[in-house]
C-alpha cells in the first residue's frame, strides 16, 4: 500500500483482518479507503471494486498443514474466493488483475531452476486450491481484463503475523528472540528461494501498472537450505550457541524450490535487489 500511495495511486483495501491488523495500517489509514470484509462477501467485494482500475488479489488461506484438515474451506476460499473477485472485477470494468499464486503449484520439480512451463504437481490441498485459483483467473481474462498470475516463492519481511501457521523465517525469528533454538522439520537440507517483501511488492506494482499478461515466477533465483537459513539468522542475532532442533518432516512439504526469473525480469524489467542477509537484518530488527 505504501508503495502504491507513493506512486500517486488511490488505494482501496478489503481485508477481514484474520492475519492482518489495524496497527499494520496505522501509517496509511488516513490515506486509503479501508473496508473490513472478506472475499466471500459479494456485497463487500463489489463495493471495494467499484471504480477501480487494477486489482491485486492476495486474499488466501496459506497453511499447508491446515489445508489437509480443512480441504473444503481451502478450496472455497482460495479457489472460489478468487473466482468471485476476478468475475466481479471484470464486471466492474477493471483493466488489470494480479493474482498472488504460489510456487507450491509446482510440487517437487523435475529440475531446477523452475520455469513457468514446468508441470504442475501440487502436493497439498493448499497447492491444489492455488491451481484452481489460477484457472479462475484465466477464465476471467477472457472477459477483457489483463491478467497477471505471480507465482510467489517464499516471501518474507517485517510485520508478518506470528502464529502456528507462520512462515519459517517468522518462526525462526520468534524463537531466536526468545533465546530458543530454531525448529526444523526434516533434515534441513530442503532448499527454498526466499524473496524480501519489498522486492515482491515491486513485481506487483509492475504487473498492475504495465501491460504484461500471463504467469510469472517471483523469487530471487537463488536457493538456500533451511539449515543455512537457521545458521544465518542465528549469526545475525548473535546467538551462535543455539543449535536447531529437528522434528519429523511434514506432509505436503516440497523438498527443493528455486525460481527461474528470466521470463519475469524480461517482462517487467525489474530484478530483486535485496540479498538474503539484507532482508533478514531488516526482518530481525523490526
């Protein structure tokens, strides 16, 4: 939001605050139109979309473990909710629609880095719901909107919600601040492509303001093991004696993930700027 406001855009936010908070909006609240509600409420969605030119759809349930217990809800919210927003955006004559999808749709890739043409092999109900959400956006594109699907790899940064379903960096940071060792599921050799939130935001803005359509990866093109991540974060906080605790790997987790960013950089003319250490320092010092 801050980035859009700085570029002179008027911003409407629809959020049910399940994972967000009014505190996160404190610096911009007077400058935006805020509507409390969710994507399953037709009236609230249409109210938020009236008169807009571009839509960024980030609303979703995001926990892989939870999705195995609540499969119907994940399909309803992530797929059905996205379909609702996309259809109503087309009805409201929005010009651009950008979906926050996920690298989870690829499952365990056949080769790295992962291109957008890689086969989709979702390993969890969460990942499946994102595949369906993408399909809903493709259908909406036939109604005249310019649609961009951004497959986000592991986005991290300040102000991330702290709960049992938080991302690995948020969980590590929370434990390190309590002088507790990071908890790693599996052997820690699994790799991830972590992109700092400020870099991810640049791709959303480029997609909203530009003319590119289609599906694009949003990562850094660099992979790091979870063991390396834990060591780096421990070193940054100065808590070097803390050794990770290892637990049984979780169902639906991907072993290796790293984005091929060549198509994205070509389409948007934007490259990630933050190194992992730079992003982690900002995250840990919030």
